[in-house]
C-alpha cells in the first residue's frame, strides 16, 4: 500500500497554525501552569490544530523552510500567544491582589500556601479566590474564547509580523492599571467592614480600658471577614463574568493594534 506524503508547503502551513494554537492554548490559565501534564498539553495542541487547520490555512502566506522568514513567523506566533496570555492572566492577578489585601487585613498575613500554578507562596484568601475564579472561568466557557479568538485572529492579524511600536504597549499598560483597580473592587467590601469594626473596637478600648480588645479583635475580624466574603460571592461572580466576557473584545483589539 502506497502512503501519500504530505506536501511540504501544506506541512509548513500546519506548523504555523499549530504555533498560534499552541500560544493560545498555553495562555489559558488552567493550562498555563506546570500542574497540567506536558503530554496532555501537546495532545490538545495537536488535536486542536488538526481541527482548526482547514479554517486557518487560507489566511497563512506560503513561506519557504529554507528562509529565515519561517523562523520569524514562528517567533511572532509565540509572542502573540504570550501577549494574549498576559491579558488573561491580569484578571487572575487582580483576584490574587484583592485576596492578598483581604488576608493581611483580617490577620492572615503569615498564613500562606503553595500555589502549584505559579510555583510560589500566596495567602490563603488569594488561593481561595483564585480557585473560585478558575471555576467561574470554566463554568462560563472561558476556555472556548481562546479557541474562537485563535480562528478569528487570522482575519485580523495574519502571520507575518507583529508591530509593537504602535498603541499595543500603551493599551497593555492601561489594562494593567485597570486590573489594580479591579483588585481593589474585590477587597473593598471586606475592607469597609473591617474599617468599621476597627472603629468600633477602638471606641470600646477607650470606653473599657480594662478589657483586652486587642485579643478580641483577631477572632472577630476573621469571623466578620469570612461572613462578608460569603455574602459577596455573588458580586464577585458578576464582576468576574463581566471581565471574562470582555476577554474576546480585548484580544481582538490587541491584535488590531499589533497589525503592522
């Protein structure tokens, strides 16, 4: 039985498509950490590229394997995936930032756990909110946004080069500043209640000097903080859903800004 060989032109187009798909899949927060097996990532990239290849191939220019242009194409695709991953990661960074503020204010400054996704120590509340954000991300189908954007990206930004000298970098800085504001929004309800609790405890300390208000403040702040976190989970869900729904628009706008 004769086996048909894949034409070299078609194979190189598949490699370019696979490079962009790998960048987008690697940018998904669930798969970006080392806790996801490398074999599973490679299998997912290959299967997704095989399915999406017929849709993407008409937009990929033909380049030669002997030319350094092909290497430049691959580097540009990997860089695009890195930028997309950074935009998505900013939301989870905002969640962790808000959780860190809450943890410090409620008395969990020294209580840290190991985060396998980022290979570092983070506070307990940050880990809780990070896992909660991942559940919301998967529940609303946020991982599908990356694959849909990967297909649409070839119409907006065909392979061949990325222009970083325009408005792309300022837009990325603007998104970073917005994420700091988002982190404060996550922590604002707990901080407001803890501020009120501290004010009341301060008044009690002045009214009853013989009472040990300092020791009373630790369990009280922890209990109040957990109660407020539980009551505001619905608000966190709404805010995170809004941010995840806007990811596709941010991805497309960033790619439009990267067009040479």
